[in-house]
C-alpha cells in the first residue's frame, strides 16, 4: 500500500480515490503550465530571427553528429 494510505484513517478505497483525483488535478495543472509556457516561448522564437538562425545552425550540427556516429558504428569492427 502507498505511504499516503492508512487503514486506520478510514476506508482505504476512498483514500485511494482522493489520492487519484489529487494526482490527476495536479498533473493537469502541471501539463497546462508547460503548454502555456512553451506556447509563449514559441511565439518569441518566431519573432526573433537570430534565434531562428541559431536553431537551424544547431540542427545542422546535431545532424552532423548523428551522421558521424552512424558512420563510426557502420565501419566499426568487432
């Protein structure tokens, strides 16, 4: 049994139900906060051209790293 559910404090089923509802509500609030902050950040990135250029440059850099790692694995001997 989870540490937050105590048999001596009443019905275990009700305690699980309350624990589940609290978890769902907190998860929904947390996810909503993440979505709203990412939305604001996305709009900011679209407005700033230097951020967009930096993003494209870093994307090319990451692509080159993955290609390099793939080639290393492809030509690796056991």
